């Protein structure tokens, strides 16, 4: 796994930069509920979250990498939280939306814990939007149904924690030609 503290200074430039972040944020915005606070879980440098904030969203970024949070803090002063996706430093039922972009594929043994925490912090009827099938999307391959971020796996995991599939979307981004399309799936907290 990458050392995200050390990778932080070049992370955005090597991952599609502002162009990809803007495309991701536009699609996330379309799928998120109106109003309330949006929590970006594993939000890294805050590049995507800062676009949501520029569109008028109240946002928080949570990440466990100090290096990433240092950059996020420059973009979003006072809106960064040091914490792990499996133990979010947020009150129960306190956020209306959650976004998880390119994180689940890095946490194969913790996906259940991530969804449990997201379900805990979402308000009733809140929405979680996450990328799925990341590795296949980036290479233009067919998704691996056994991947921890495979759409079927993510959907089944979300359902176990009271999060019902409510919408799908995708965004295009990256420097490859043609640029990859990244699918996203949205889930609404039941109850």
C-alpha cells in the first residue's frame, strides 16, 4: 500500500488533478440530497470536497493520513478531521450525505466496518455515494465480481447495514485516451 503521507504532495497531479475532481464532484452532487453536511470519508487532499464546497455544500473531510489532511486543510480550513474510515470522528446521525471516492478497493478486509460507520453517522434518509469497480474502470476492463468494491459486493454490504440502493451514475476523468469512466452507486439510509 502507498505511504499516503509521503505521496500527498504529488497525489492530485498523478490522479487526474482538478479536471477529474470537478467531474467527480459534479456527479456526486447530482446524487446527494439537498442541504445538510456532506462527509468525505477517506477524502485525502480534499480536492473533490473543495469542489463540493465551492458549489455551496457544507463539507467535512475525514482521512487518517496527516500528509493528505495537511493539504485538505489548506483547501478547507477548519473542515478536516483526522480519523479512520472504520471509526469516524463524527456524531451518530449527524451528516446528510457521505461520499467515498476510490477508497473501498484499498480496504478489502474493512468494507463491512466502513459501511457500519457510514450507516451510524448518516441521518435518517441520508445518502451515501461511493465509487465502485475502480480498478476495472481505470483500465477499461470488465469488473471483477470478486473485488471488494464490486458493485454487487458493495450493494449487498450496504444492505446489511440498512442502506438501500437508490441511484447510479458515473463520471469521466483522467489523462488516458480515451479517459476512463468511473461508476458510482448511491444508497439511502432506511429508517
